C-alpha cells in the first residue's frame, strides 16, 4: 500500500505542476473511485489510476469505465515499471513519492458538457468537504 501511495503522491505533484488541482480517492459520477483526479483551469479532468506492479495492471478490468468521466486518462507507475505494459490508449506517468514524469501523453477525449458539469460539482463538493473536516479538526 505504501508504494501505491508514494506513486499517487508523485503523480499528483506532476499534475499540480502542470496546472491541475488534485484530489486523492475521488468518487466519479459513475460511483467508481479513482486514485487521483485532477481538474485544470479550463475545466478539463485527468484521471490517474495507480498500478504498483504488473499483476495489479493485468488484473484491472475496470479502468475503461473511467474513460467517460475524464478528458485524459493516465496510469501512474513506479520508475522501474515497464512503460510499454499499460495499454497504448492511456498516458503513463512514472512517479515516486517525490515527483512524477510524463512517460507517455494521454490522448485528449473531451467529455460531454453535462457530464463535465456534474463531475465539476462533485470535485468541488469533495474538495470543500475535505477542507471543512481539516478545519474542524483544528489542524
């Protein structure tokens, strides 16, 4: 689990550095949960699915269900992961706990306006709820 958390952290740092604001463990409008969701200043969504090993990647049959809920889809993997292993129609981020690097860009698949609106509201509500809990905890 710690390896996956480190990969997610590095992937989020890369997204943040490229203009996205990120949330970990976000539920999509479909009800599915993604490892990292990013929203950029133009309202475009990136979804990142973390894979800590080849067996994890090969066992994942649900990732295509994320595609209708993002404009770009990435797999985030450790730097030692074989870059050609993830499907060719997904981007690849190489990440560790400190940073991430784009190994393969994700194709742009624009979301329909209605779905984008719903997803944006979910992102805003999730972020606000998490901030409120932090503020209420006194941290």
